[in-house]
């Protein structure tokens, strides 16, 4: 297996598995840390680490690249992550993952034909199977929740749409060429926006270190190290090598990861409903990857195409 293929496999593992575990970490973090402050600190530390590690000051980032990074930060972090962190105060982490799973639909609708898989029967079938699978993960009692739940769902859906718009914009935006520098600039811009919003909302003025639990602190550390530094860097790197609709399949796998973590560490049962949902979600990933392989078979120079074909052997 080539070095490129190993990197692609590790990157997909990061956005499939690591990001799947962050929904629970967010829920733990915002239990005693204000949500916008949680997201702002998370991205500030991660962005600073990546900027130093990638030697961003040597990249000579232009004003145009900083402006493009700011736009992406608004869509990805201020709206996308801001709404998710806020909503997870009263929306279950698995349900949040379900709602984020609408992202591939938005991306498939927004991306130009040459930037992703065609609207073939396989693509439509994959998207439909994925949505049907994650829908099975929603307990019936969640549907009967009150107004807070409804606002939380709406906020997460708005965040998913905003993230998809960010993917569409970043496909042609004049961002820094180095993927790690690009991740650092967008994270730092997002941190400034989120911390400003947190201050305006009065979060910073009312939070006290003594009120922060150890579980919330550990959740925040996990989000910084794995959710932002590792997984977001992998996500940024993948977007420039693979079709956006394929990369977005992480939103189908993330709910499955959340369910498995609950089974392994929280004693939750693997019911027939959950097993059926898992089968549908995995089928969606296979269909979308199969369509990508078919589309890229005529483009052997595309790194992602090599990996998809290798995986089929």
C-alpha cells in the first residue's frame, strides 16, 4: 500500500471515528462550560498549535487568504459549531449526529457536477439509505420533546446547511495552499468570532473556573486534541483530494460510532433497530464510495481514486 493510501485511510479514520466520538465530548464539555466559550477556546488552542506546528508565519499568508479564511470560519465554526455546541445542552448527542447527517444532501445539491459524483441512481440510493439508517437511531421519545428540543433541532440543521455552504465556498476560495496552514487560519478566525460572540452573550462574564467540572474539562481537552487538531486537519486535507460528497459520508458513520461507544462504555444495548440502522448506514457509505470509484476510474491521477480502487480489491 502506498504512502498516499495510508494517509487517506488514516484521514478517513479520523473523520469517521474520532469525529463520531466528539458528540459525546461536546455534551460533557457544555454541561458546565458555556457553549460558545467551549467552541471558542477549543478552536483557539487548536488553531494556535497548528499555526505554530505548520510554521504559518513562514507561509506569508496574504490578506486575501485571511479574508477567505474568515468567511469559511463564519460558515464552519461561528454558525456550524456554534449552533451544535449550543444545542447539545438539551439535544442528545446521538440525535445531534443524526441531524448533522443531512450535510451530504446539502453538499450534493450545492456542489457543481464536476466537483462531486453525478446524480446517478447509486448516489441517490446511497443518500437515501444513509438518511433512513440514521433516522432509525432516533428514539421515539425524542420526537415527543418540547420546544427546547425543536429549537435545538432547528439550530443543528441550520448549522449543517452552513457547513455545507462552507464546503461549497472553500472549493474555489483563495485559501492558503498548505492544508495545515489553511486549517490553522480558519480555526483562529473561528476562535475570534466565537469568543466575541461569547463575550457579547455574557458567557465569559458569568463563568467561574470553580464551576467547571472535571468531566467538562476533560471533554474540552479531548475536543481540542482530537476533534480539532487531528480530525479537522484530516478533514481539510481530504477535501482537496476527494469528492466533497464522499468526505461528507462521515456524517453517516458518526452516529454509528456514538452508538457503539455507548454500548462499550455505557452499557447500552445493541437492539435490532440499532443493528438495522448500522446496516443501512454502511450500505450508504459503500454506495457513495462505489459511485466515486466509478466516476474517478477515468482519472488515475486523482489520489482518492487510487484508494477507492485499492479498497475494492
